C-alpha cells in the first residue's frame, strides 16, 4: 500500500514538472524566434552576438580611423551620414593645397627665369635669402656697400656666381612682386595644413560621438529585450 500511495503522489508531481519545463522551453523558443528570426524587426544580432554581426563599436578605434582619414571613423561607427562631410572637406582641402603648391612653384620658377634674363643671375645653388636680396638691390655692389655700412661683412656676396645687375629698376620691381606672390602661395599652404589637422581632429571627435550613439542604441535594444523577458 505504501508503494501504491508513493506512486500516486509522484506521478502528478512528475507530470507538473514536465509540463512546466515544456512551457519554459516553449517560451524560450518563442522569444528566440521573435528576436533572432526578426518577426517584429527588432535588432537581432545585438541580442545574440555569436549568431549576428553587429557588436559594440570601440570609441578608440573610431577616433583612430578618423584621425587617419576623416569620415572613416564615422563609417566604422555607422555614422557616415555626418562623416561624409569631413571626407569631402578633406578632399577639398588637399585640392586647395595642391593648387597653392603648383601655382607657387610656377610663380617662383617664372620669377627666377626672369631674374636670369634681366639681371644676369646664375640660378643654381642659391638660397632663398639670395632671391630676397636681389629683389631689394639693383646690383651686387649696392648690396655689398649696404652690408659694409651696417657692419655685416659675413653677409657679403664675393663670388662671381653671386653677382647680379638689373637692366632697369622696373625689372627689379617686377621680379620682387612675383617672388612675393610666390611666397604668399606658400604661406597659404600653412593655413590649409592647419585646416586639414583641424578637420582630422573634428572628425575623430564626431566619430567617438557616433560610436557612443551606436552603442547606446544597442543598450536600448538589450534593455527592451530584458523588459520583454
């Protein structure tokens, strides 16, 4: 009688346990199908990273990518909608730099060729200060006389290859204007380089913000899963 009573007690308990485990398993399968199957369009891969591709983005990597090339950090952090403007700005800035470099070189070469034909200058192996000096003095004798009066004998040009004499003062003035215009082009390059650096830093900051926003969206999605569970 005791065994009969024990079996009569255990059978309902076993049935209840099996029924409850089936319900738990069924509920898990429904939740899995709901979020992984994407039946309601909720972000699937963040909930089960091992089965999906979306993962949290690294703020550091986002910043490094944009420091190397503006816009790439935003692309990595799924924020290229704003990052594309930094990439476009990068291209425009480098194009501007190239324009200043090419135009500055052209003005410099033209001015030195002009000095060669109108002042008898031998252009090879001349420092930048030499071109400044020949634009300020009509010939080498006037320049040397000024340096002797200023007690600066170390700055004299005593080599025949350094001699010059302008055919007219107007030619000297033309050369100086060309040389100054060339220097202005090279000075403008410095501002462009500064703008390029600022663009890199600004893009890196924006990339970090995009990564933070992206990660927050994943946290919100995970929080919604927790609430539903």
